[in-house]
């Protein structure tokens, strides 16, 4: 422990010059810094201007008693010790000293050794209390830092667990994509021979109806039966054509990305995407579509397809977090300042807190006050759009979320360059 004599500062207050001088010489010789005051007013002014570890004050001062000086010292610094110089040893005086939290009495006539012993004891208590308070403050600071560190580690752990879950889901989606490609191929094969057979059946029905009329059959019965069969064949053709469209869309979104550059019609791509996601929104959100014609974009159709799918799946994920079922998801394409614009909006809860919209497009974003962020969909979509020279931005508030992708159109003459490229 640091010795109190090394940096203790003492104020001596007494209207008797001999006592002031005695205490000054005694305390300075012991190594203490000493200030002197003759009156209570002078002492209170010194206390207001400086910090003291100990105040030694005469109990009976002219105008005020020593207790007033002690109260002023404690109001300035609660740990300041106070000692009274007095010859009064009455019980009433002792009781008041206890109430006023006086550290000790210095009884007149003053003697060297008792004064130094009581001064040293009082200062040791002051320094011990201060060290304890400093230790308590340091402990509280360390505790708060530990709690913050623990919270940060827990947040990181939660993010890692969530990221692991998202990566697992991404791997599952890759596996499902490969499975979808295989299933699409298997479905496409029978669909390819069902379609021409249905066309042949439709033409055969017409020939049979004509032959029946030539054979003398009732024309009314033939017409009615032919129309009924023709409608059934048309329904079959419509269903098979629908199967073929879905299979083609699956093949588009699940095909292997070979990095080849091609002209991609973003509006047509979005239109094909709707065949895959419309059923996912039933009962959760109303889909609004405004796909205006846009200039083609030069890039990877597989990557852009995945980016658009990620944006729509993100919108679906947003509305799924809300208990309300009255939501809308919109998908639109347009030309703005000679650039291709794709906008996906939803009326779900905000994906990012205020001021964190850019961070929400980065990996591991936790969502501010949200229980979960937007996941990997936005990160993957942003990376694809960045690779194609575009930019993805997010804005969100309590009304919903808006994702806007701006992409540069393919330069003029790109189509001819691609056609003339060897191996194409």
C-alpha cells in the first residue's frame, strides 16, 4: 500500500497561532503537505479550491464551530477525514462527534506522538477506503468489459450457428437443384413424345369424323362427339405444354454454369421464374408483376437466374416472418437512364435497421434489432450483380423492403460478335 505520508494533504484550521504553528511544524516534519486557515470562512474557501485528505480543525472557532468546516469537507469529498482539536471531553460533545462522522479527537494540550499516531491512522483509513473504491471501480469496469465481450462472443457464436444453418441450406439447395435437373430431364423425355402423339390424335379425330360423315353417319352426333373429344385433347395438350414450360424453366435455373457469355433478356427470365415461385406465395402474399421490355444484358443466364430467384426468395422470406397474411410482393423491370432496372419489393418487416442497409447486403449480417437478418440470398444476389457490372441497393422501413438492381445493357453489336465467335 502507498504510504499516506507520501502524497497526503492536510488542512489545519485553528484561530490560535501557537497551535497552528505547532501542528504545521509537526506535520511537515512527518512528510505531509500542510495548508493553514485561521477562520471557518477561510477554511471553507480553501476546501472549495483544493482537495484534502485530512482536515484538522479547532472545535470552537470564532463565528462558526469546527463541525461546519468538517461538513464542507465531506460535501466536497466524502472520504476526507476530519479531526477536532478540543479540550471538551463531555458525553454530549462525543455524541455529536459521532453524528458528524469525526475521525478522532486531538485533546488539548497537544502532544507530538498521540497527534502523529492519530493522523497516521486517519490517513490510512482514508487511503484504504479510496483503494477499495478504486478496486471496486476497476472490478466494475472489468465486469462490464467482460459482459460486453461475452455478449459479443455470444453474438458471434449465434451468427456462426446461423451461417452454418444457411450454408447447410445452400448445400441442400444445390443438391435439390441437381435433383431437379435430373427430374426435369426424365419428365421432358416422355413429354416430348406425348406432344406429337396428341397432335396426331387431334388430326386423326378430324379424319375419323370426316370418314364417318362420308359413310352416312348422323352429322349432328358426329359433330357433338368430335367436339367433346377435341376439347379433351386440347386440355391434354394444354397440360403437357404446361409441363414442358415448367421443365424448361427448371432446366434454365438448374443448369450448370459454364461461364459462357450470352445475351439475357431479364424480363423474359423473370417471366420464366414466376412459373417456379407463384405457388410458394399462395396464402402468404399477392404477387404484382410489371415486366416492361428491356435491353438484353451480357452475362451468364444461369447466374442471373439465380440472382433473381434469390431476390424473390428473400422477399418471400421477409413476408413469412410476419404474422399478417395481407402482404404484397412485386416484381418489375424497366429501363432507367439507358440502364436495365429490376425492382423487387415486399411489405414484410424491415430487413435492416436504420443506417444498416448497405451492411445487410454483406455476409453474417444479423439484422440489427431483428431476430435474424436477410440470410445469404442478398449476399449471393449482390455478388452476381457486381460481377455483371451492376449495383444492388436496399431500402426498408416499417412499410416494407425495396431491392433495386441496376445493370448495364449489352453494348451494340454484341449479338453479331457472339454469333461470329468461333465455336458458337
